[in-house]
C-alpha cells in the first residue's frame, strides 16, 4: 500500500485529491495539511511514501516544506503555476516530481506510483522549462563536479538529461536494461543524488550538457 499525504491550502482540492487517491486499491491517504508547516508536522507523524505538495501555501511554502521532509518521504509537487523558478527551486529542494493541477487524474495516479517506486517524474513542459532555466544562467563548458564518474556513466548521464527512459538509453548504447540500471545506481551514489531529477540538474550544473545539445 502506497501511503499518501495531501498538502494544499484549498480544502476543495484536498478533498478531490483524497477521493481520487482513495479510489485506488493500492493507494491510501494517511494525512492532510493546509499549510507548509502543517505538512511538515503531518509527514513527521505519519511517515508517508509520497506527499502531493502545493507550492503556494501560508506559514511556509511547499518548496521550503519539501526541504524539511526530503529525507523522510518523496515529494510530488502539484501546482497550478507553470513557472521556471518553481520547477528549479522544487527540484533543488529535493522534490521527485512536478505536475500541474490540470494533469488528467489517471496521470496523477500514475505519477504517485512512479515517485513512490523511486523514480522522478516531470510534467511534459517541465523538462523544456528546466533547460530554459539553464540557458539563462549558463555554466562553464568545463565539466566540474563529476570526479570519479566514468566515461560510460557520463554517456548515461547525458542521455538522462536529454529525457531518455532506461529502455531508450539501453537501445542507444546497445547494452542491457540491467546494465543501464547499474550505471544509474552508481551515478546516484557518486553524485549524491536522490533520483533522476537531481541527476538532470547535476548534468547541467556540471556543464556536461547544455540546452543547445
């Protein structure tokens, strides 16, 4: 059973999300919060698998709340604001996914399962906006911060940053899916990243890839 906490300052939306999540046999809402500070308290008390986190909330916003709970649970940011700064800040804060509130219900449920399973998930527009963020703040072309990463692992990291799935990476490099997963596991450890989203950030911040690629 995947245990979920819903954090949103709008009671109607919290109720709608709760009905949706509880309608699935493998999902269950174990707590709700109307503020960022309350979200932190509820998470610490219930220890859920995933938090559906709004961005704009009183007392403490969702991004700051994410910083407080990133080591306890996985956070899927769900907001109506499709703005670059929110995407970047949420991922840097430790969020594992970012969706908009107009996401179809089935896609939202899939996202909860994906994030609970340890993967990162971004809305279709988010990768593009994340790239635009790095375009506005270019980094040195010299690769930094990838000490200890092998040439093959850099290839894998580059393909992750371009949005390829594990299966697509395996096909591109002509290796097995298991080999790709091994490379990703090693990258996560070497770069001290929690998930794919942070690997994408590492690829751009290191200068390994650029928006022009």
